[in-house]
């Protein structure tokens, strides 16, 4: 079956499903393969649950004309999304970066939806499967799309850009994450910079934080043309400063000779650059400053990203959706600036750092040790290696830390909780 033939069917049944637990009546089911499953085995179940068609790549599974045989289901999904994207003439904003891409995406969506009917990447659907699914969820009524693109190795952003074909884009920052897959920090810069490469070749518009030396170097080395700067450096369209941070940010941002103040639901000084990015794109797409501020004010972070939670006993800064050395460092710096008599740091191991894992964990231990906290808790096998050289309580597992907190409960503390997703630090929240 050709992509065009499949697209004609998609137009009649434009809901795409890949999980038999989430089948919608009249959908197209794509029988994707995983490390531990073969979606072809679930095709009949999908049909029985209400799917109109099942796209499969194992001819033996076919029972009737409702089973559409392709050479490779994943490639068919990606090519269908690419074909659909070519039919759309609306602006597409592509976002990538080491840290802050999801927050920036959500901020942008909140701002731009003040004027446009927008569609943004849902949750973490930002990879080689998620981006196609995102594109195929964009209907004819959408006026502007915001596509988050994640990567853990080189050439991935280039590939995702070839499918999403952004007309506008920004890299939030580049930092020390997925070092194992990218081949070190220079590999991260090269990999994230593939978005710049695509936009340069396609004549798209690039938004860059001029205050970030790595992004500035990358943009200069690539000799980018259609570029709009934001940040606190000369020549920026939008600049700004934090006027309050306790724990929520209040920001004043400036455009030319005018200044605008906005109270946010965000914590963390590192979110200033994300707010400035949202304001810059808001102005670019002709929103008024008041509409931009309304969008910024109405965004409430979720998914344990810089999320403030008040319990009966403590104030928690939940930032354990993911972690890497760069995000750990800025989280600790921000935590130090908060006003509290009783501050506790709880950090979990950082994953996917390859050969640099040991030295990066030591660096974070050193930084945490110098932070003005009253107590420090480190969790995970990498942090545990430093238990004899740094102050604090060390535990090899989250389960061990939970047992400690049951016997030694925290009371009236401001608590930073940060670590890689695989550490399951959310299990600590009920004890705090």
C-alpha cells in the first residue's frame, strides 16, 4: 500500500492509535513493534475493539480487507505524517534543547492560544514515534502548531525536522545530557544544532537566546540569516529580569522602550529564558503584551517539572521528571536563592552519562555540599560512591531512602527533589 493510498484512508478515519488499551471507535491502528512486543499480534484485538483498519507488516496476520499490509509499520507511520504535514500551510514551531523544552512548549502554547487555535505536542510524544503521532493529530481547524523534538543521539533532530518541517524554531539550551548517546558535550551541540541546519536550508525563522554563549556560537558558526534574538544582551528583541523568586517568579520583560510585569506560576530562575522566549514568539505572531502576559500567567506547570506542592508538613519543589548535570546545577543555584530557615536537598542519580557519570556526580555532590541547605539526602548507586567524601545521608536506592524518611520525618522544610525519572523519586512525596 502506498503512502498516498493510506492517506486517503486516514482522511476518512483521522484518529490514529498504537495501543489496544486506548482504541477509539473508527480509528486507524498501527501495529508497531517494541523491544518486548509485536503489534501485529494485537491487530485482531484492535479491530474487535472498534478500529476501522489495522496497519500491519506481517501478511500472515491479515484476515480481511480491514488489515492494511505495509513493508514496515513504523516507516509507514512516519511517511504518513510527513505526507500530512506537506498538506498543511500553517506555521510550525519546532522546539528542542537539553532542558526546558517542555516548559517552553507549554508556555508558548498558553501564550499563542490567546489568539490562535493551536495544537502542541501532548505529554512527552517528542521522539520518532511521538512526533508523527502529534502531526497526525493536527486537523484542518488548527492555525498554529508547536512541535517538541527530543533526542538522545546525533541525526535524530535532523530526522524529526524532516518529518515536522518546522517553519520557525528554537533551541532552549544545550547541556550535559545523554552524553553517552551523543558522544560528549560537543556531540550534544551538533545534535541539537540540526534544527538550526534544517531551518537554515528551508529559509525558516530561528529564535535564539543571545545570552547563551553556546547557542550564540552555534548560530554564528552556521552563519544563520533569519534569526531573532532574545535575552539580556545587546540586539535582543526581548529582555527581562526577575523581580521576585519566592518561590514563584515575577518577571519584568521589555520590548524596545516598553516594560511589562507578569506574575507566574513557575519556580526557578532558570525559567526566565523560557518566559522571554514565549514573549518573543508572542510578539512575532502579533499578540499584544497584555495577551502575552495573560498566557504566561495562566500556565501552571505539571508532570513534576519545577512544580511547587504544599503538603501538611512541607513545601516541595518537585523537579524529578528528569535530570542531568546542567539542570541539576541550575536547580541547586535557584534553591540556594530561596528564603527558608529549613531547606533540604534530595537528589537522585542522573542516567545516560556514560564514561563521564562518575565525575559529573562528584561535581553535583560538591555543588550540593556548598549550598546553604540544612540537610542533604543523596539516592542512587552513583551518588552513594561519594558517601565518605561529602556531607549528607546516602542511600543506594529510593526504597532505602523511604525507610529513612519514615523514621526521620521532615517537618516545616522547603524540599528540593530532583533526579532522573528512573529513580522513582515520586515515591518519596507521600512521606513528605
